[in-house]
């Protein structure tokens, strides 16, 4: 969702950084390449910490109060990560984010996961975590190749519909997360990955029976093996992982998972995604393609009249797709590499007007996902209509410009 980061089993932190630093004096300290710092307690126990920041300037045509261009400086994400191992098979992950960054920056729990990691083929996570979904969701903002992936992309999943977890029929999670459990693992020499989850989903409102949300993701890696923590993913590896060709499919279902109490509907969301990354010979650069298709449906109720009246849990119905292509130039310019890209998003609701958007941009990649600057231009009526899926929704093609900064340790 607009504001989501890749989950952080690789980069963990805590809001108690000073206390942790003092406690580390008693431990053996060892830096690791994929985390800010790791504090070893004994042969099986350790603690690692890290942090991530995304901040941007964004200007949108006609979005100011007087109809001129808006000019906004945004704190998109400020995350603190903490990960710990308590036992050979037991770990804990705890991450925070300022989920109200635009309104003061209240810090809230993002992830709180107890992990039983027993075997590559079978692992169990419980607590608050990412709901298995399409690659965009599993990447999160920090590991997506495009800065604007969430604020103007394909329609949200239920866990992204609201930024706050509530029981009043308006929320099924927060920033792609929900309370529940996921079983995940890998087979066939790490080529087939699976994740099957069971979550609260929508509570209250249309779901008076407290029906569970079921979520699944399966992906197969035809070329190289993607290495990420758990069932998380990345939208690019900047050529560091070699040639990648991975096909994924995901599905979510919840009975009475949409609508209002007097007009509920059963929600189903199915997605297919593809990542192709090719390292060209003789230092010619790296080509990356990301593609995603979604088909969402609400059955057994939830009329258009209820949707137009507003309120409740008005999930998207219809089809959408998001495709992007980018090229990482091999030459280093000062301290980084340029990565120009193009992107197209099409959203086709069954209940409202079609909308789309084209995006052209360039990333200045300093240290992979850990340090980059992104500049982009967007144009389309998706910018003006957004997630308004009522029958009379309309909008004009408008422009937007974003300059984003991303840092992680």
C-alpha cells in the first residue's frame, strides 16, 4: 500500500535503539551485510537492529486548494526494525512505522511475529504480518523498483484498504498486514515457494459471523533462485542475483468480506505476477520487467446502490494490470548508477469508469535498495479518480511529479 516497506526480516530494528546499544556492551558484536547490526548473546541467541526512511517531494496538477499545482513535502515511511533468535528454531520480528506520517507521525506496530522456522519446507509464523498476496505487496515500498508503486498502482488488497486495524467494518488490516498465521516453505531445490495464511480479515460491518480470510501465494523460479527472508520478495536485484524468471499466483477469499452489514458480499481476489531480470553480457547493464494482473470479485450481495451510498468496505471489483520495464546502466556516475524506466497501469472496475496512467522515471541507485533517489512523471486519469469506484466516478488526465529519497541500514 501506499506507504508499505519490504517487511524486514533482513533489516530489523527497534525503537529502543539506545538501550539496545548499551546492552550490546555485554555481548559479542558482529556486523552483518544484510542488517544494520547484530549482537550475539550466545551460540543460539542473537539480536539485530536496523532502520529505513522514505521521504519525498510531490507536485500534482490541480490538487492545491485554489486549483493550482500542489507542492507537498512528505515523510512517507520511517521504520525501525528488530529481529531476534531465542532458540535454534524460534525467532521474533518486531517492526514499527509512522503510519500517520502526514498527520504528525504517530508510531505504531507494523509487524509483530513469532516464528517457528523448523525446516526449509515447513515453517510457521504467528502474530501480525504480511498477508500472502502479489509480488508488489510482498516487496513492500523499500524493495519495489518504483517509488510510486503503492500510491498509484493496481487496487488495494483487503489488508491495505485502511491504515488502521479496526473492528467496525471498515478495516481488514493495516499496510498489508493482519493478525493471524502463515505456513510457508520451499520445494524442488528452492524453486517452488508457497505461503498459506489464515487471518482476521474484515471484522464487524458486513462480517458479523467473524469469517476468516484465507490467503495463498505460490511462485516458481525458472532461472535463478531468489533469496529473501520468509515468503517476502523483491522487485529487482540490480543484477546481483543473476538471471531471474519467476511466476507467482496468489489468491485471497473471505466470506462476507466486503460491503455493509445489511448488504454483505463474499470477496475473492486473484493475482498473477511475473519478474524477469536479465544481466546482459559484457557489462551492458541489467534489464528488469515486472508484470501484474488482478481479477477481483464480490458475490452474493453488495449492490451498486450500497456502494454509491458510501461507507462499509467498498473493495474493488474488476480487472487491472501493472507493467514496468527498466534498464540499469552499467556505468557508474559519481557514487551511483542511473536506472531509467517506463510503467503503465490500467484499472477496469465493473462498477465504475475505467482509468489508467503512464509513468516515466529514473532511479539513481547508490547502494541497491539501501540508498537511492527516484524522479518520476505521471500522467492519466487514475491520478484524479483514484479508488473512487462509484457509478458516477469521473476525472481528467492530469500530471504529477515526484522526487523521492530512500535510505536503509
